[in-house]
C-alpha cells in the first residue's frame, strides 16, 4: 500500500457519546467525521466496514482514506466469569483482518447489588486467549486496563484514558509517517505492548486468588481423546486423521441465545483449539430443529458455526458443514 500524503479520518461508533469521547483522545482526529455504525449489511458494505463486523459490533471503527485501520472495544462491565466472552466476537473479526485492536476495560471492578456485591476480578482466560489469537493471526491485540479507585469503582475522569492516549500517540505517530506498512508488527513488538503483558502478569500474581485455576479448563469444558468422546457421547460420522482431541464446551442455555455463550465459544476456540484439538459445542437443552428454524437469522448463529467442528444437540450430533 502506498503511503498516503493526506488523511481523511472517519470514526464509526455505536453511540455518538462514544464517538465524541474517542475523537478527543488524539489531535489527529480533530477534523474526523463521526458516523453511526449502520445496521444494514448493505450499508456496512457501502462504507467498507463489513469485514470487522462479521461477528459483532465493536464500539469504535477508525477509517482513513477508505481503509479500516483500528478497532476499539471499551467496557466498564465487571470482567469476571462468562462476562469476558460477551465482547470477544467484537475483537475476532479485526484480528483476522490483521487490523490492530484494543480491548479497554477494568481488570477488576466492584459489583453492586445483593449478596454477591463486592470486587470482581478478570477471568484470566481472556488474556490467554487474546494472546493466542494475536499470535495465530500475527497481529496486534492489546488490552488496556481501565483504572479503578481504592474501592474498586471504575474511574470516570479523564485520567482513565491516560494509557489509551499513550497507545494512540504511538499508533498515530507511526501511521502518519509510514501508513499501514509494518504498522501491525510495530504495535505487536512495541515496548508498550510488552508493558501491557507485564501488567497482566503482575495483576494475576498479586490481585487474583489462586491464578493457577485458570491454567486448566473450566468445569464447562472437557478436553478428551476422540475415543473417549465416542464412548461417552456419540460416534463421529467422520473426522480428519490430524485430529487428536475434542474440546467439548457444554453450553448451558435453554433456548438459543448469544450472550455469553457464543463469545465464550470463540474464546475457548483460541484458548484450547489448534494442534489437533477441535471444538464441539454441546447443546444438551436444544434440539436440532430449533437450531434449523433460527440458524440464518443473525450473525450469532453463524458465529456458533464458525467456531465449532460440530454441535451435539439434545437429539443428535451435526457436523459443521451440515449446520
């Protein structure tokens, strides 16, 4: 790609408030146009943003001269349990396209309400899966910690953006000189990226009780040889000889829905899949006819297919190509 002599930035946003917030983070965006992310696939294609919307809608899509150059997902949601998977699909599409992406959210936060109120801590599997995904696609996926106060309440002042501002300065300084040429590699191998990995490690060692628990699959995931799967569940009608193991994700939904399961399926795919391990989704409360009735209605169902080798329904196992 030739280096552009001029820039024409467009900020596609899910909400005007988020777009205005992002626009203020870097002086390069002062003249950027704010555009609402369209719902229509036809309009998404017309704007040239459909590639990063394959699975879900990130909060910010940055374009320059017609090309998507950056994607951001931000959240103040308590990052524990299955919550971390709800936004995973918003990162995958950009990673597959080797477009730098940032996940900006708190590593710990206070959960309000009822008997479960209290501090909640990041499910470390998110860190591990994002790292695997970045390595798999040889791209830059960066997590930035949204800071909290001494009571674990997320900060709402401009100070919260300090690290993100630093990232964007690094990103834009390089981009304004070289354009897209080598941009992904530059971010991926930067000292800034290494600092984020170091912060993850320090957080895991000092803030998370028993971080070793995240080195193993959760209770909802079983990893087993094909022979064990066939003894316990059902016979696979066919499989490639390169497959060594099955990663079986037991999806507890009682009706077909997205959150948080489809994001967790993607997360577990990159965390445990590869090297001869394939993911089978187990829907013990869903019959195949229910799936067939809804399978083409939204991206949700296509995403389930994308990250499964097969789905084991309540009444039958269906291989990916028949989904």
